[in-house]
């Protein structure tokens, strides 16, 4: 499947991902096993940041995991 997104769509998607991440981890700083599929999808989407000209909106931690 292919989804066509504009840069603006991608930026909105980053906002949605940031909100979802906050909700998932607001009360527990620890990574929950059930959130692993969500984290994997998040990383796939964030890996496209440079392709959408949004590389400056994504940061990488010391282990190479991307964050908005």
C-alpha cells in the first residue's frame, strides 16, 4: 500500500505521533511491551522526515531512536 502525503500532511502526522506518545507514556516513563508495535510504526514514520523536508523536526537519542 502507498499513501501520498504532502509536507503539511506529514507535519500533522508528526503532531499526532507526538500526542500519542505523550498519552501512552504520561503516567509511566517505562516502555510497555504492548506499545512495541506502536513504537515500531512511529520509527518508520519518523525515518521519513528527511524525505519530507522535516529532518529538523526529528531528533535522535544516544541509541539512534528517533523522537519528535
